[in-house]
C-alpha cells in the first residue's frame, strides 16, 4: 500500500471515528462538532490524520452517556471497516486497542473502566439505526479535511 493509500484510509477512519462521537452525543440530547486535520507534527508510527469531537452541549441522559460517547468512535470505525457488527467482536477489538495503547486518552477517559459488552451493543444499535447519517457526515468531513 502506498503512502497516499494509507493516508486516505486513515482519513476515512478518523472521519468516521469523530463523526460517530458527534452522532452519539446528538442522539443522546447533546451537541458535538467533529473536526479532523492532517497530523503534520507526527512522530514515527503516528497516524497521518488527527481528530476531535468537541462537545458544545452535553447529553443529559442516560446516566452512562460518557461511556457510550467514548466507545462510539472505536465502534464506528470497526463497523465502517466492515469487520462485523457483533458487540462481542467489537468489544474484543476495543480491549486489544486499549491493551496496545491505541485508544486516545480522551476516549479512554470517557469510556472509563467499567464499560461492558452491553454498552458496546447499545452504541452499535444507535449507529446502525443512523448509519446513513453517519456515512453522509463522515464523507462531508473527509472532503472538508482533504481540501484544507
């Protein structure tokens, strides 16, 4: 795979990741804005694109909304990669990512340590029910980031 192909794949993943956070925030009654930018200061091994979902209004329910929002980015990435929508598969992927330091500090803090397969399943259900919206938003963000 060429550098351009790797960069394009990483851009798509970053856009889905951040838009999944924003979508779940919205579905739970809050307001978030996804943003992705080229990681020009990256160290060897870091991804070519970085991103953030800025919450401008926090959800009020359910009580465990932070866990759901924290999980949403990784769940969305995994679903978009067409590697299964089974909660147990995604849970294993997240456990692996956590063990290998592949989860951002922000996501890990939101997820907390007491998240479960049931939380993953809840996020899968939310994203599946709004999959077209997630795809549309992530494509728009990808086009925007590519143009900058």
